[in-house]
């Protein structure tokens, strides 16, 4: 998640964010700030973080892992990042558990292992970590690292969406739309598409726009439908662009 963490006055950027646009902007802006702060102005140096991490401070372990992960104030080293994520994760640090799951999913600093990714995302999800809930929902939806289970997928996606995760909201809407792990419910689908669209997810904007145009799960409203299709098109959603071109031709 592309969120910035203020831990021991070290500003770091992590992996996944609320929308692709914000992800890119935050990565550029916060990444530049983080490098400057870590290298020049941070009150806690890498050496001090390392000392605290070796003493078992989970916040320091997590901050140190992020520094190695992003190359902030120190040479990037995925293996050391995974090591310190692991130390903090085993100490119960939810963000570290989530990030360690990412390491196993991507094979960064450790051997790629979907099962271990699911294990660590589960640990973080049990601490109400929304992005971990979302990733775990995808695991059950796709049968990746766990046995495929659409009902469990729905449960985790619902919890993540309720915690405010926009990608989870969009995926949950899709499940209601197609009847995956639950009975089809077009009204619930529109509710969650709207939630995700308002948080900047282009796919959700497109789907909400189409349902407004067609009157599926919501009263037909051409003006609102076109609004959401245009918002999606502005974010380079290809299906929205295609529909808008076709409507213009008509």
C-alpha cells in the first residue's frame, strides 16, 4: 500500500494504495521526501534503528525493513528487508506481517511461496489490516496459496471493504454482480461499485456508469452514467473509452 509511515521520524512508502493515480503520485512525492529525510534529516539514523531492531523493538524492525525495501538512506536490499519484516511480523506487527506476505507473493528477498504469503496475510488480517484482508480474499477467490473457497473470499472481501479498502469494494461488487460466493444481488453490487468509484477505482467507475445507463441495480440515469464513464475514461479505463465513442457515434 502506498501509505507513508512516520516511525521514529523515518518517512517510508509501502506497496499498495487506494487508487492507481494516488499510488503513482505518492510514490514519487513521498519517495523523494523519504530519501532526503532518511539520508539527511532523520532524527533516528540507520545505525540507531539497527540497534533498536536488534534489541527486539518491532517498530524499529519494521522501519528498518522499509528502509532496505525502498533504499531510503541505505542501499536497497530485499533479503534484509524480508529478514526485518520477518522479525517484526513474528513480534505481532500487522504491517510487517502484511509486507512479509508481499515478499513471499512476489519472491522479493525470499523464495516465492503463495502458501506462506497467505499465512502471513492471514496473521495481519486477523488484526483487522484491510489490505491484508483484501489480499486474503483474492487468495480464496483464486485458490492461490489456499484451497479455493468463494464463501471465505466473500467474508474477507466484505471485511476489507467495510474497513475502507477501495479495491476490495470493487472486487466485492463484482462478486455480488456475478453471484460468486453469494446469491446475485445487483443492488449490493451497485452499492459497492459506487463506494469504490468514489474512492478513485476506474474499473468501479466504468461498472457504475454502465449500471446507471442500463438501470441495473439502480434507477436508470443517463446523466450519472455518462458522468462515471467520463471519470473512468479520464483515468484511461479502455472499456469506458470504447462505450463513450460508441455513444457519440449514435
